[in-house]
């Protein structure tokens, strides 16, 4: 690990590895670096506090450190401050403040900031609804490799929102999202492949979505697949629901 407290930037991957091996000295180092003004350390320390990783969970203190890093120009920290305000973590939920911070993060180049601000624009939460601007932000993030934005760009083309319907573009963006690892993109891509009769490939992508999807996603998609006329897809759907319910009961 680099000597952040002595002025060098704290290396995130090295820190996380040290935290897994021996959390006490790793925690002391990142906390000292954060207090000394290292912006990356402030961001890491904020994440630790928000997640309760290596320290007792403290969302209020986590938001404090995220805000310090954000005010120093850290784009991802700006996004995280917005996330805290959106979800009410360490502060009362406030969609308008969330939108303001997401806008700053997006303007500073954060792909997650673009995606999250686009989500609020698309739904009119905390900001005037603006589907055209939402699509532009999703597209901007997608073109820079943001997998979840790729899936939503595909959806705009499939549904004809703000653009002409374009099945080929929708398929291409869904494929790119799937290949980039987004479980929703994998499900979207599988749905199009199913429509095209490419059942083996569709099933393969659904199995990949099953491996990383959230429990709520697995429950919902599993219920949809239960109505499929294709037995292999019904089997995947049943397994998704079983997994979701087992996890919820644990």
C-alpha cells in the first residue's frame, strides 16, 4: 500500500486487500490518510462507514466523509452523496438534493452520476421530467462502457422513446450490456433471442443473469418465465424463484 498519510494517493485495491488480511492497521491507515486530506482515502473511509466494513456502520459519518471528498472535486463521491440523499442514508431522503448532486457528478464525468441523474430525469423525481435529457445521459454513459446504461439505451430503441423504434439497435445495445455483465441487460438480450427462436443462447444468458441478479429481480423474472411456452426457460424461472425465496427465508 502506498503511504497516503505521507502525501501519496491511497491505492484502493491495495487498501482493500490489506483490509481483508488485517483490518486493524488497514483501518488506521485509511482513517489517518482521510484526516490528512487524502480525497481517495476519504472516499474509502466513507464507504467503510456506510457499509460497516471494518468499522461499526455509521451512515451519518459516512455521508460526512463522502461530502468532504465531493467538495474536493471527487466525482464518484458526488454521486455517493446523491445516493445518500436519494435513499435517506445518513440524512432524510430528499430527491431534489439527490438530483443536484447527481447533476454535479455527471458534469464531473462520473458514469454512475450520469446514470443516476438520468433515472431521476426519466421519472421526474426531484427534477422536472425530461426523457430526452435522460436518454442523452444514458447514451453518454453507455458509450463510455456503463453496462446498466447500455441496457436502458436498448430499451429506448426497443420502445421508441425519444428515438425511432430500431430493433437492430436495441439488440446491439442489449448484447453489449449483457457482455459487459449487467444482469438486466442479460435478461433483455435473452428476451430478444427468445423472440428470434435462439433458445439455447437465450437460456445461457438467463443462467448468467441468475448468477448475479438481485433477489427481487430473480423473483420477478422467475414469475415471468413461469409463463413461458418453453420448458427450459420455465425450469430456469423456477430455479430463480426458489433461490430468491430460500434467501428471503434464511
